[in-house]
């Protein structure tokens, strides 16, 4: 245990500004990836001849390299000053990766700006960094904070395709890239400038509490004037976490669970077209999923405040697997709606609940470094899953086997989470 000094409780807890920034950045990072290039693909191909290999190759670079760099950047979230520099730089790089495409005259230039520069920007503003910051600012109210943080990412796929389609029709694809990037910069830069790593750096306690609030998660040690000293619960370092069995159980669970996101989702519209839906109906099914995915954040967020997190997370993964059965049964508009509502209400909170479980096991002080290691195999899964499922589809001639593989992976992830136990904490002074 160690002590930190705190000052007077503010009227509006600063941690909620951190949550707002993280949510907006998540919206832009998710909306600005696969959903963006899908909208731009046809107009860019028609105008300058850049086909799906160039466009999706740049997207793969942005996603995989950005994810791996984010895992390496995770420990920087522990540094007191690094996020104050990193986040504005990340905002500028993300914005430039859009703005400079307006003047890209070759496939190489597009690949450099959207793929390489975008990878650097998304690494700095990644889910690893954002999640780590939110975790550090909240303990007692962590479930609520994660709920609001996780509202942003699913809004991106709902907002960006509609917005970009309108901009392309109005301004053309080059100016659509330009003004989308300018809008990102105007929104992100003011938010990221005020990022702080943790409440103790500002003389505050997590959740905006004071010892007078009776917060049981951070026991009171003694009171002084004008400051208050409190004790912090023990947190595992990255090296200590790596030596625990439960770390590797959860890492494997997140790895196989990740196959069900970019892999499964990338093949939804092709599957719907394959079973007989037109493009608009297929897109409507995905949109309906997204709408209920946003709604689910609040419902599962409430459950996570009143129920133990491990069985809740186990149930969420297992019930998401049942959605695959509903997907394979989709044959008409009614079954499409049933699937979209069910899968939207169950699947999207995978990241929200794991972000609560992991710090509950390992503490919050070194969560950026710990989650960074977990995100490395998750990033690899995100990159190889669409190709793997596509290869299985081509081999089998249908989506039955690929989708059943996703269900099996999710059931395995649920079993690993259910079998996990909090690691034993060493009787040493917290660093």
C-alpha cells in the first residue's frame, strides 16, 4: 500500500472530461477505418483507378501496425507527462492522415498518408491508451465510466458512412477527405490538450471522491490540513502479471474472442447478399445491429454495477455465440431483424466488460502496460480473421463453417473467462 495527497473535491470531476475525450476518439478511430474506406472505394477507383488492393492494403497497414504500435505505447500511459504530449500529437496525425489524401496523386502517397501516418496516429490514440486513462480515473464508478467511454466507438459506424456519402456527393471525394480531417482536428485537438494521466497528478482521488465520502475501495489513512493522505490498493506490475496463470488465460480468451469482430463483421454484408438480400437491405441489417449495439452499452453498463463482473462477462460471451445460430437462420426480413436486435444487444460490450474485469484482477496503476501486452495478439487476430474466414468460405462454398468457427471460439473464450480467478497479491509495498 502507498499514500497519495489529495486536495479539495471539485464541482465537476475532471475524469469525466477524460471519458468524453476517449469516447470521441474511439468514435473517430472506429468510424474512420473500414467504414470510411468502404465509402471511398468506388469514387476513388472510378477517378484515379486505385482498386481494393490499394485501399484495403492501406487499411490493413493502419489497423495492424497501429494496433501493434499501440501495444508498445501502452506503458507510456503510466507516465505522468507522456499522455499530455502524446494525445495532441495523435490527434494531429489522425487528422493529417485524412487531410493529406486530398493531394495524393499516387497509390504510394495514399498508402503513406492513410496507412503509415494513420497507423502512428491511431496507435497514440488507441483503445489501449484510452482505456488505461479511463481506468486510472475511476475505481468505484469504473463501470459507469466504461459505459460512457464505450458509447463512442459504435456510433462511428453509424455516423461516418452517412456523413461521408453526403460529403462525397456534395464536394467530391478529395474534398470529402480534406474536410473530414479538418473536422477531426477541430474536435480532437481541444479535447486532447487537457488530458491528464491520473487523478493523483491533480491532487484528486479516483471517482472524484474524498475520504469523507466513505469510499471503501480506497481506505482512509489519516487526515491533515490542507491535504488528505489516502492509501492505494495494490496493483500488479507488468512483469508480475506476466508471471500469473490468469493473465495468459485472459489473453487467450481475448485473442480467440477477437476473431468474432473484424472477422465475423467483415463478412456480414457478403453473407446477406449470398442468401438473397439486396445491398440496401443488407446495409439496413448492419445499421440496425449498430443501433442496438449502442443501446446495449447502457443496459450492460447497469448490470456491471450490480452484478459480479466475471460471471457477467462469461454470460455475455456465451450468449453472443448464440447469435451466430440466428445469423445462419437468416432467410427473410423478419429473421434479419431478429438477428440484428439480438446480436446488437449481446455482442458489442465485449470490450466494455473486459476493460472492467482486467483492472479488477490486476489493479489500475500499471494497466496500460498490462493491457498493451494483451492487445498484441488481439491485433493479430483482427488482421488475420477476415482473411481466414474468407478462405474457409471459398474452400467450403458457404459461410456455415466460418461462422460456426466463430461460435466455437466465443464459447472457448467464455470458458476461459469463467475458469479465471483473481491472482494472489503479494504482500509487498505498492509501487
